[in-house]
C-alpha cells in the first residue's frame, strides 16, 4: 500500500469518517493497516502504519491515548483511527491537542462499518492504484523499447526519454560537463557538489529525489564515468518504477556509444573515400591510400580482391538516395554478405565495393551471390540498378584498373542493352574491344558460322543455340550448362556433340572456342 492519509480519507467507507486532528500530517504515507489489540501495540507499529482501534485499552485513561500518539509519531506511523460509540463518545481534548501539535492525523472512524470493511476498501483502492501504475510502467517500457529501436539524434534522444518517463533528467559527460538537462538550476548546482561514482547514487532534497545511474562507456575505460540523473518526486513507489530508470539509462548508454562509434566509422570511411576518389583521379599515389587504410585498420591490399560498382540511373533523386541507402544496408547486414571483409564507399554517384576474390565455400561466385542478394531491389528499380564486376586483382596498385573495368562494363552493358543487372567485365570485355567492328560484318560472320545449325537442324536449332550460348558463358563447363538448362548432363553432352558435328568445331581447340566466343559476342551485340 502506498497512499497518503488525505487519499485514504477519500476512499469509501473511510470517507464516511472524520479527520478530527493533525490536518498538517495528511501527507503522511499509509503503507499498511494495523489493528490495536494489545497494550504494547506501539512497540510493534512500523513506519507508515495507520492504526485502527476502539480505544478499549485506554478508555479509562485518556493520558494513555496522548502517550500512544507521541509514540506513533516518533515511529513515523501514518495516523490513528478511533471507532467512537462503543467505549468513547468523543475523542478526549488532550489527544486532539497533542495530535494537532505533532501534525499527526487522528480520524474518527464511521461507526456503521467494521474494521474489515474499511481495510477492504483501502486494499481494493490500493489494488486498483497498483494495477494502474503497473499498466503505466508497462506502457512506458513499451514506449522505451519502441524508441530504443529507432531513436533520433542525441538531443532528441534525451528529450524523448524524459518525455516517456514523465520526469526531468540530465546527462553528465566524462569530464562532469552537462551534455543535456531539463533539471531546474538548483538541482544542477546540487549535482556539482556530488562527484560521479561508478555505482548508483541517491541524492535526496526536501522535495525531490535525484537518482544518478552511471552510463557504461567501453571505449572510455573503467575510470572514466558519465551518468544519467533522473528527478523523481518524493512519494513515488520506487520499487515498481526504479527499473524503468535503469532501463532508460541502459538505452541512453547504448545509443551514445553507438552514435560515437558510428561517427568514428563515418569519419574513417569519409577520409578513406575522399582519398580513394583522389587516387582514382590520379591526384595521390596508392601508397597514400594504403597508409590511410593501415592507420584506420581498414583491410585492403593484403589479399586478392575484385571491385563491384553499384550504379542507379533514370529515377528521381529522392528514390535514388533511398535505393543507395538500401543497397548499403544490404552490403553491411545481409546474412550472405555481412561476414565478408569488404569496403563500401561512394564514388562519383555510385557505390564502389571492394570484395575478397575468394568467397567462403557455399557462397558461390561473386556475380551469382550479388545477383541473388539484390534481386528484389533490382526488380523494384525496374532497369535502374546496374552492378558491374571487375576481374580479380592481386596488387593494391591495380585498384584503379579494377574501377575502370567496372565503369567500362557499365557503359558497354548500356550500349548493348544487356538486360542482366549484374554484368561481369570478363563477359563484355571482348565487346569492349570489338566496338569498332561494323554491324554488317558481324552479321555476315554470325550467319556464316551458325547457318549449319539453322539449316540442317531447324526443329532443334533453338535448343542447340541456347546450349552453345550457355556453354560458352560457363567457360566450357558441361555440368553448369546442364544445370542452368534444367537438363541431364548427358543430354547437354549429346547436344554439344551434335553442335560440334554440324559446325565442324572441336571444343578442345582453343581457336575454335575463341571463334565461338566471338560468335556469341556478335549475337548479343546484334540483338534488336
């Protein structure tokens, strides 16, 4: 129970009683109800008890009543209720005077109701109050959790938490400086006289309690302390709500640390990205870029790598910005990518990603992996997203070449109207080299080479041509070709034998494979 005497007097049936004396003490807290049934009851009374009695033990000795009031006041009891009409018709004047002098509430209990009726009324009211309070605590916890998942900036973070809890608060920095405060100036001055400690502190004033909770800061070390301070009105049921303040302090600590880490990472990324752009424009050497990477612990230059360039075109700038944020989040947090050591920086309106050349077993090839991860984003963007991938590189100084390959692959894919949104430079490299060949020459070479299939096997020409196309794209891997065609390996091998027979080519001959590679290249370039 946690009511003031004033509140208790508003609860039926105690509300039918009368406050006879001690009006100044109606702010005393009622924690429990006790019934007097022994001469030494005052020895058993605890702080916050309100004592109900019929005055039987002191009916013949009013001075004992005065003594009882003094003992109850000394023990910080909440008050005394006397049921008149049985042993006393009125409260003795000496008791009334003493209760007024001590500011100790003295209540005339309503005669028609038993003690149990009045206790039941108080307990029911306390149950309802506790239920409301617990619902309030639960609502605040839900609000804190919702806020913790998506906070605003630091200043808004503190303000919003104070609003959720409904109390003023202050956040004190590592050097004792006030980072934020909604506390009155007098309370701030009081804080200055109490140095921060690595444990929870209670600072008590006449009207308020200040709860100071240290904030964890792993980066700052154990000796450096910062804290959150909450101003709590006296009389608040601390046991029920104190956990909320610790939860709020944990949220403040977590997000302050996260914001600091994010700032440091962002600063590091910004410096590296700035130097990378200067390197790609040949304003600085690769050594300067490597020095920056080593200084900030950025993993680059120590293992084979390749570059992937994410470009977006033909959409509005707001939507483009949202897509870039989504792409970056996928690169950082997607389950298939988040464990890879990789770098993602903005370069000339695109995201340049530096990936390890060798991915873990089961991850597949980089092009296949990126195609799988970004399929939904590509579908949502229509034809706006393009991901181009360079050859693998083994030396840091080949980074510029890798970036140029990504740019060349992007431009070539656009000119050829390649529908695939993930394009490897090795697949368009020959197209890049043969861009100056006239289309009529390409068409004559294409018709001359593939006409035996079309003329001699018209019924199966489409299947044979598709099989040949995938066989060349997969660098002569029969199993992978069969897998992509959803046919048995033996079926794919049979088709290739037939193709070799019709075209008079040997798939083990390098010159024949190169010829077929050019044929497929020209076929793609001549697509309408």
